[in-house]
C-alpha cells in the first residue's frame, strides 16, 4: 500500500537472490512461500521507491506483513515551447485588404458571434447592406451604393432610379447592380442566392463584403457593382 494506506495493484514482492516473486492482486494483497532462515525481501512498484528489508523465518512460521511504499517524485527539467501562428496562405490577402480600410471583413471570431444556419444571414447588420426575407427561401437585398435592388441576391437588372439630369424619353443610364460572389478567390457562376445557399455557414472561415465600385479591390474588380468574397475552412 502507499503512504495513505491505498492498495497498490500489481506491486511485486520478491526474495533477493532467488527466483521467488509474486505480484499483488487488485486489493494489494499477496502470498509468497519463503524458505526458513534469513532472507532479504524486496518490494517494487512503478512510480514508488523500492523497499528492501531482512527477515528470519523459522520452519512452519507464517508472517503477516504490511508493506508501505513511498511515492517517487520525479522532477523533470523545464521545457520551453515556442509556437508560431499558422496563417493559411490564401488568407494572407484577406488580412492585407482588411488593413486598407475598404470593405467589411468578418473573420472566424466575428462569424462565431453571428452564428446562423443560413449563409445570407451572416450579412445582417453590415452598414449599407439591407436585407429582407420575403419567404423562407428568398432574400431581398439592397446595396445602397449600387442604387439598385438585387432581387436574386446576385443577378439583378439595371437600376430604374433616374437622376435629375435625365432627359425624358431617352434611354436610362446603365447602372451596375449585380453582386459578384467569390469562393476561395474564384467567381461563382449563376445567381448569388444560389451560390450562398450551397455554402454551409460552418464551412466558412472569413467573409469580405464590398458594397460599391469604389470599395472593390483589383482582385475582385469586374462588371459587378459589389462583391461578396467567401473563404472556406478547407
């Protein structure tokens, strides 16, 4: 048993210099036949200091022993662990663009606060982006700087909002109103609503939102008025 009287399972008792040995049971008990005469006994257990003592037995004598082992404390040398944060190379651009101050950026911490089962809902609350759910499967979104409503969350018609200098009867000016969606740097075809609906929010590592042409960086500049850039975890 240990210093507190707790049984030490599988401790080994042996007769030094002889092949006699026995292991304690689950309750720390053992029985070892020892020839009469002077003998040197030893008790050992993993994690405890070995104990040796002498004993002299008479023929036919039975002895009950209580063996207490002291726990062995091992002091290990100090270890210094040096770690360097791992940043996936494809996210380097995300953090570089965030430092410019153009656009809205949501990293993994921001997304955790916005926990939702719908990827479009992650855009709720972004200044200049107004969303309204018309039914359980359709989202109406307005990018204020695009001057148009993109009813499909992606492919929209040119704005019908005419400026004060417009001449009645002439063709209205073409206003870019589509929202481009990029996943891991590649533009996704089809409507944005289709693209976003096919992305599990739990798979998203970061999101960039560019609300108008003046915010679009060179990497995502196209004929779109705005862009939603999604970076996945994998």
